[in-house]
């Protein structure tokens, strides 16, 4: 502690819980109280030049247009911190929806409270806040496509590529504000420099977002994910990668029943019959729970102003603009998404490119199974219908006699020609 206090020049405060479903108590402890404690610690660092707090562009996701300012919270963070000390878990759980109001989860809510704490308790510290949007794999450094966790889109890319995720409730034309992690790091370092050297009078907030500079939509992103998974498939896929966006509750429920639950149940039945432990319904349950917490962000578009970020870009020398590049206008989304999917394959799934021919062969086998299964299903349904309905029987007899007549006609005409 003594060494940290006496030697630290710049604090980059990234630690947080990013789980959307964390209990309010835990999220407050990590995202609000810990921020307060770190500020207190920072105030005892004589050599400190700058304190950079990492928040999220979604800390005010209850608003549609978000400026680079701190918005007031409905309840004072100090009151929330105090109440967590004496309320028991059951009561905290009960009052959570009332406290978080129109924030979709405890994560975004406590990140907003964390910003307010930074604002209120900055004292004489030289502070800035960086708000990244949805952090994705690297764009350039150390190499394209590097990723090390399943947060944000990465987990859903795996689920899509492996053929588990077939439908996602989302708006294909909604803005997908993804930002590569190396861009976030470059901007954060540049903010550290600017805050330490220029010492702005007030706390500046920097939006680290892409949509203002180079917008992309979920439809385009989803399309490129599928195209890459088709070109360079993941190994041992459950089904061929195919997915679509659904737009209302009924189609979502239909897709969940037919495309998610039915194959999982059938596969588990097959596992049971072959003496193995069923696992697909459990996995599907987990996937759909994950999808349900993420889909809020795929159904809406936000606008973030980026005046401070643009100002910072113009303050950097041409050499620093190159080294600490955060200008996403140069980013080619299709190339980026392809590298992202390949990065997921390599760094998360630990799959080698040498396995691609076998993975393609596996997809061809899955396609044949799919055709066979559909044909069998159709024949069974048709047989049942014929057994029960006179009209279906008549249609069937009509089709059979028509086929018979056609065959007789072609036979007769070919023997006449001979
Ligand atoms: C007109 C044009 C038409 C065009 C049409 C074209 C059509 C084209 C076709 C469309 C194709 C569609 C393809 C779809 C492709 C998908 C791409 C879309 C992705 C969208 C993603 C949006 C993400 C938005 C995120 C916004 C974030 C805001 C930014 C931030 O500040 S926060 C950081 C982000 N935080 C997270 O992501 C955390 C999320 N995780 C959680 O909240 C929790 O972990 C949980 C998921 C709720 C689960 O919690 P539990 O308590 O149940 O368990 P635990 O946490 O222990 O985890 C259990 C296991 O689950 C794994 N896991 C965790 N997160 C994910 C995840 N994101 N995805 C998958 N799996 C996850 C975790 O690893 C555990 O696994 P285990 O260790 O093996 O048990
Ligand atoms: N991922 C995203 O899309 C976005 C993330 N952010 C923000 O970026 C920051 C980093 O997030 P991300 O990298 O995605 O998340 P991770 O969960 O990967 O990283 C969180 C970090 O916090 C540390 N941490 C968690 N709990 C504690 C604790 N009690 N004491 C000390 N350290 C702790 C973790 O350390 P350890 O590894 O040792 O557990 C880890 O290094 C967060 O502030 C998040 O809000 C903002 C916008 C988007």
C-alpha cells in the first residue's frame, strides 16, 4: 500500500463487475463503493498526475441521446451505499427493480452511480472518465481479432457459429455500436496524457464509440458473422450456422420452440438412448438466458456525442495519432468482423486452421442429416394426414393418378418415336 501511494503517477480504474444479473449489493460494492475507496486512496498519492475512470457508454442507456456529461441519479449514491449496509439480501432483491427504474440491469445502473461518485468525490484530483460502448476483439494490435473473454458479442458469435443460436430478438437496422478493445486502450492512454499534461478545469468525459464516426448495423454484422462461419466453420458444430433476427414476441417464441428447444430435446433423447448423459437442454437454457439479458442492446439505437473525443484527436501530434490510433473512421467493418470471428475460433475455442476441411465435411454431413430429417418428417406427417382425412386421401389419389398418367404418356410417346 505504501509503495502504491508513494509511487503512482496515473490511475486507470477498470476493475468492475460486468455481469448484468449481479445482485445489486455486489454490483454496488464493486462498481460504486470500490470507486469511492479508490478515490480516497488516490487523494493520498502525492505524485498522482491523473485518475482515469472507465465507465460505459450505456451508463445512461435509459436516455436515447447521450452527451459527454454526468447525468444526475434518481437516488444519491451515498444513500444507496449506506442502505446496502443494513438492508438484508431479500429486501435488497425486492427493491432492486424499483431502484434501478428504467435501467435494464444492475450493471448499467451501478456504473451510473459510479460516475456520480467520481463527480462528487473528485476533490482536487485531476480526473477524466472514458465511456466505451460494446468492446469487441482487437482491430490491429497486437494483431487483428484477438479476444480473451465471452463478454458482449463474443459468446453469441460462438453460439451462432456452432449452430446453437438460430434466432435473436433484435432490430437489424439498429446501430451496433461496437468498439475494438485496442481502440479503447489507445483512447484511454491518450486521455491519461491529456488529463495529466493539460489539467482541464472540469472532469472531461470521453465517449469511446463508433456510430458517430463509422456506423454499422446489427443486420450487416450478423450477415458477416454467418458468412465467415460458412467460409471458415467452427469445429464439431451442432447444426449448420444459420440465424435471423426476430422482431416480435410471437415469432421469438415460435423460433425458441422450433429452432432452439426442439433440436435440443431431440438430441438429448438421442444421448439418453445411446447411454450418454443429456446436456443440450441445459446448455440451451443457459444460452437463452444470456440472450435474454443481451437483447435489450440489440433492439435500440443510441446517439452519443463525441466532442471531447474529437478534440483529443486534434490535440495529438500526427505521430501520436498513428501510435495511439482511435480514429474508427478508418475501420472496415466487414474485414473487422471476419477477423473477430477468426479470433473467437483461435483464441477462445482454441481451434486450429488445420481442422477447417474436417469442419466443412462435418457441415456437409449436417446438411444431409437435415434434408433426411425433413423428408422423414414430411412423410410421417403426410401418412398421418392420409390416415385421418378423406380429403387428404383424395388429394393423394389425384396426385398418384396424375403421376401415373404422366409416366404412361411419356412411355407411349417415347415408344412411338422409336
Ligand atoms: C434489413 C436488413 C436485414 C438483414 C438481415 C440479415 C440477417 C443476418 C442474419 C442475422 C444473424 C444473427 C446472428 C447473431 C450474431 C450475434 C451478434 C449479436 C451480439 C449482440 C450482443 C450484444 C451485446 C451487448 C452488450 C452491451 C454491453 C454494454 C457494454 C458494457 O459495458 S458491459 C460488458 C458486457 N458484459 C457482458 O457481456 C456480461 C454478460 N454476462 C452476464 O451478464 C452473465 O454472465 C449472464 C450471461 C447473465 C449469465 O450469468 P449467470 O449468473 O447465469 O452465470 P455466469 O455469469 O457464471 O455465466 C454462466 C456461463 O455463461 C457464460 N457467459 C457469460 N457471458 C456470456 C456471453 N455474453 N455469451 C455467452 N456465454 C456467456 C459464462 O462464461 C459461463 O460459462 P461457464 O464458465 O462455461 O459456465
Ligand atoms: N466489455 C465491455 O463491453 C465493456 C466494458 N466496460 C468497462 O471496462 C472495464 C473492464 O471490463 P471488462 O474487461 O470487459 O471486464 P472483465 O470482467 O474482463 O474485467 C474486470 C476486471 O475487474 C477486476 N475485478 C473484478 N472484481 C474485482 C475486485 N473485487 N477487486 C479487484 N479487481 C476486480 C477483474 O480482475 P480479475 O481478472 O483478477 O478478476 C478484471 O480485471 C469495466 O470497468 C467495464 O465496466 C465498458 C464498456 C464496455
